C-alpha cells in the first residue's frame, strides 16, 4: 500500500485464535504491524491471482504456430471454417 495513499476503507475479519496468533507472529517476524502484514500479503496474492487469470498458456505446438497465426489473414488459416 502506498505511503501517500490515505486509507478510508475497512475490512473486518473473524478468525480462530490459532490463526490470529500465527499472523501476529509472522507480522512481528517481518517487522510489520498486523494490518500492514495482512494488507501487503493480501495485495501481493491478489495481484498474482489476477495475473494468472490474464495470462495465456500455450503448448509448445501452439507457441510455434503463433507467428503464422499473426501473419495469416483472418479467414484463411487452417482452422477457419469453409466458406
């Protein structure tokens, strides 16, 4: 979270004492407040998840075919339906 950004939104969580203790210990080990630790790790993971959703994974075969697909006019490729 940017230090210049004013935080106005709130997120409330309920958890077990064991999970809270784990988070408190991890935040302390990282030299962070619990809020900073939770926000930082949640933000990092949220970005990873969204990046994975936006990422296209190709097989080796598809990767090799990609330049041909870029240069083949639409409607003329091997996977185009017949007219």
